C-alpha cells in the first residue's frame, strides 16, 4: 500500500468515527484500533485519535449506564464523567488537526 493510500484509509476511518453518533462510536473506534499503520504521520493520527475517542467513548458509555440505572451498586459520579469527557477534548482536537495535516500533505 502506498503512503497516500494508507493516509486516505485512515482519514476515512477517522471521518466515520467522528461522524458516528456517540452511542455507536465504539465500532468505528475498534476498527481504527485494530488497523495497523506504517507511515509515521498516519500512526500519529491513529495514536491521538484512538486516545481521545477511547476516553470519549468510555465516558459516554458510563453516562449511558448512569442514565439507565444499570450500575446501581456504584452510583455514578456525573461530575467525574463530565471531567473525563472534557479531558478527551484536547486529544480529539489533536486528532482533527492531524487529520487535516494528512489531507493537505496527500491532497485528500
């Protein structure tokens, strides 16, 4: 696979992840996590995106459990969940920036 093809593949995967509803981001995130990369800039995109979106997906799942009352043994700390969602934002912003850089570099 050429560098451009790898970049295009990962940019598309991140695009699908970003555009997915919060409740279903886990599937495209798992696909991104499972896909190997060889190009340094692409691997950096994968790293920052998986880190940010993993934090986001985990916090959203915890929030959903709290809303449905599924975790009655451990009452949710909604403020802690909000902090985790906020903590994911810098990595998600870095993901967006890395995606944009790859789009420009490879004219995607």
